[in-house]
C-alpha cells in the first residue's frame, strides 16, 4: 500500500513542483470520535489539483480533491480501498466505499476537528 501511495504522489508531484513558488503544503491533525487522531497533509499547487495524504486505520492514503457542494471532498486514488475525507473549515469526517456491488459510503470517523498544533 505504501508503494501505491508513493507511486501516486510521484506521478502527481511534477505537476505540483512545476509551480513557480511551489505548492502550499499544510499538515493538520484531526481529533475524531473515540479520541482517534487523523493526521492529514494537504498539498495545494497553484496550477494543479489539490491533494492530501491521510493516515487512517493504520494506512497511509493518497487522496485527490473533487468538487463538493460545500467544503472539500477528497477521494482515494485506490478505488479498491476507497477512503473519503470531507472537510469544511476546521471540521471533517472520514468515510469508506467498498469496491463491490453495494457502492455505498460507510462512516469510519465522525465529529473530527482540527487540533491546535
């Protein structure tokens, strides 16, 4: 899985690095229900799609930003293990969509809030 994350980032990194000033990189930690900590690094290049890398359930997950009605929805590159991170301001929640015929999102973590760093 780690190799997949690295491969995804290596494919996208040239887009991010090509920006004259370089990408805006922000690392945050969210504290969620059951006192679960979810570290996330957001990569926002000036001329490409926003990305994120999230540590959840013992996995490092590479995500890409997609349009959302409000806030930002990040979806995993790995469609077979498709985690989703929804953010709005300092709040977030994490969902997962199985790669089977049900194709329904399932709650993983709710009530996540940025922890002061």
